[in-house]
């Protein structure tokens, strides 16, 4: 029987090739369930309203209609995570809401501008 990270992988005959994982050790089950609960609590905690260019939309993985700036509502994880995700888009995105996220990005941009000025 094949194993994956301490889990036994079982396949049922006549099913798609997606393995069903069964825990070999009960001590892993409690850890994994706690991890999943924490992960779900952090996943998509809100939405951000952004203005985005076609290039920014492509890089973010959202559909952009038209050839100029467009508004989009994007699901986000906590502010710390969203901050990094939107920063990587540079000038191709403007965060309009939530204000806390827009303020953090603006502060980071000011810090970077000061750092890289002559």
C-alpha cells in the first residue's frame, strides 16, 4: 500500500485516480484537523475593491473586459496577506477599499520611494 506523508493512500476500483487519504496514526488526525480549521478561518476573510489594468488583471488571474482601468471586487485573505499580493502588482492596481489595506500599501510605497530616491 503506498504512503504519502504518513498517510496511507487507498484507491477504490472503478473510480477516478484521485486518492483518498486515510491517517495511519491517530495523533496526526488531531493536528491535521486543527490545521484545516485554522486555514479555513484565514481563507477569504473579506473583499477588496480595486481599480486594475488589463495587465494587473492578467497577473491577478481575473477577467478584465476592455482596454483601460476597470473596477473589480476581489476576495482577500487577511490584510497582511492581501498587502503582499497587491504590492506585487505594482502600478497596475489601486486598492480603493478596505481603507486599511489601501493605507498600508500607500505607506509601503512611500517607504520604497524614499529608499530608492537618489
